[in-house]
């Protein structure tokens, strides 16, 4: 549960950052002016006011009026599964954060609606950064046990005791069955947290 709490705090911070970035007055002005994707891409790549986002997030994107990311910096669209994130943020009308796979690697991603009065469909801003081994090691330290991140099919990142990690690998694929994974022989259990 400590690892889940640590991951939850990280996610809450990402939600705040994407909400603040989506509310940036310069981004709002560009979106209100109905600039095209090429102009927005140029702003993202060159404007000084966007530099803190470029420095912190390896991936940033915007979906203007559909689920498809119209602008995606830092990765090709086929490598980043962002459409569900866009749909969820637009549907909930609040910032969301979850783990998203990109290039076969887990990314902490957050999305927020950038409300623009003149648009019938609100644009959605997406920010993402890779989860590195140090972050997973920190989660394992907080949990005082092994931590494993999976894509639902295989372990992607893991840290902690080798024996505990081996046990956790048996739980991969059972993430959707509930918040607790109980080994078939009842000798151990794991807490499952979906993001």
C-alpha cells in the first residue's frame, strides 16, 4: 500500500502540472486564435514560455477536436497510446493521470481539457514522462517490498528483492481481477493498483 500511496502522490502532482500548463494564458490565446497544428507545434518547440514543459516532460501533445493527437512531440503517434487518455479527460472534464505505454516503456501521463470559449469541442493537453528505474526503486523502498509495473502481459519495470519480484511476475495478467492478488496456494498476496 505504501507503493500505491507513493504512486498516488506522483499522479496527483502530474494532474496539477497538466492543469496549470493547459491554463497557461499564452497557450489559451493560441487556442482561442484557432492557430493551426503547425503553428502550435512551432510554439511548443520554440517559445520560451513553454521551455519548462519541454525540460520536464519528454512527451507533450494536444488533441484539438477529436481523440487523435494532432500534435505529438517526443514520440511518433503509433508509439504512444494517448487516445483513451484524451477521451477520458474530455469526458470527465477534469485532469486525469495514468500510466501509458510508449515505445514499449511506461510513461506517467496526464491530460487536461484546455477550455476555450470559442470552440465547441475543448482541446486536450497531454504531458508525459518516462517512469525510470530510480522511481520504481523509490516505490519499492517506500513499500519495503518488491514493486513491479506491467503492461498487463509482461513485467516492464521492477525493483526489490529477487524472490519477491519472481512471485510478483506470477500476478501479471491478473491486474483486472481486483485490488488483491492471492497466490493459488495462498502462501502470499500482492496489492494491485491500476493507473
